[in-house]
C-alpha cells in the first residue's frame, strides 16, 4: 500500500534577488588599479578586505527567517571574507547549507559551532534538525533535547521534537512539543499545520481540522494546510467536501488521496470509486492508485473468504 507523498507537510519560500555583484566588481577593480600603481616595486602592498558592519549579519539573518536563502548566502559570504570566524555569520551559513540540503556540510558546521558559547544552543538546534533530515533520529533526539534544555525558547527545536515523537507514535509528547513551539510562535501557520498533521496521523480529524483552519487563517496560501484539510474532511467521511476547491489539474492527486483515506477507514466502495476516478483524471497517478486498488481487492478477497467460511 502506497502512502501518497502529497500528504506530507510542506513549506514555501519566496526568493528575492540581492545586489552584491557591483560590490564584487568594485573590489576587483580596486585590486587591479593598485597592482598597476605599484609596477616595478619589489613587493605589492597587502590589501585587507573591507570591514563589514554588524548590520549586514542582521540583514542576512532576517533573509534566512524569511526563507530568502540565496540572498542570505551572498551577504554571509561577504561577511566571512573579512571576518572568517564571525560566529553569527558562520551559524547563518550553516542554516543556508541546511536549507540547500547540504546536510553533511551543515551538520559539520553546526557541530563545530556548538563549541562557541555565543551561538552554541542555536547550533545544537540546527545540528539536531540536520540529523533528523538525514534520518539519524536517535542522535537528533539527543541533540534537540539538549538544545531545548539549555534554551527553552528554541521553537524550531520543539517543532523538530514534535516530528520525531510523531514518527515514534508518542502522541502525548508530540502534542507537548508542538504546544511549546506554538507558545513561542503563535503566529506560525506552519506550526499549526504540523500539529494538525500530527492529529491526523493519530486519526483525530476534528482536532486536525481546527488546526488546519487556524493555519489557513494565518496564511491562506499555505498549500500543505489546504491539502491536509481535505484529508481531514475525508477522514470524517465528508468526501465531496474534501474535494471542494480542487482545480481540474489536481483531480488525479485529490481523488487518489480521498480514495486512500476511504480505504483506511474501511469504506471500500468509496475507496474503489475515488481511486478509479483518480486513474481516469490523471495518468500520472495510475501507478499509485493501482497499487491502492490492488490492496483494496486483497481486502475484498479476505472479506469474501471469511463470509464463505462462516456460511
């Protein structure tokens, strides 16, 4: 049986260009002019990189917060050129590596920064998230727990712990972790979506619906919450309501997801209907829907065999 990947929480980032090429060009020109003016001398003067104000690091950190990682990378490269040991800049670059899925490099960068008191707790948070994404869940749990023990305000670490508890079926611990994260960031649509998905995993669709509604009030464009809300409606048996607002290009995925939920609910006639409609609507979902149909037919065969043996 194939769980559709579209049901997983997702995040959207909005990139924005950054005006650093003129700065690089100006620096190159200055070096060239200096070389020309010293022609014939035994030694050329050593030119130190220009000093970078702390505000540049702050702007880079804000770009990371907003998901503009390419902008942050350009800014941080400028800082690290003149201040290679700047702890905040190094931490920011590790966050950029994490965002770009350079997981080994990110985990190594975060690990080194856990020895720097100024950024140690945030580095543990980042390292724990990198380990989690790498699939090293036991190590991630230890690092993340240490991070929130040292600094309980690390909301991303609490969110990551919630995801870890979800994977282990530790529902009470997952709820506690998401609740702590939401206390710190009550305006986060992503956190409400993640807690709602946690409720969905434990088959509490009414509570999930409440969280997805809240997420969409905060960010009506959060696609993950839109899709998860449809799944939650399907879990309550409201199949047609789950399909409201679906665009024609997404019918294949939507029918497959609703059919899959109906299958898990034991509503085999509805499951078969929606899975067949998925295959008709979009050939891309033929393989997934067909696997679900095979599982459904296996369940039907088992039911038929039980009925026959009891008669």
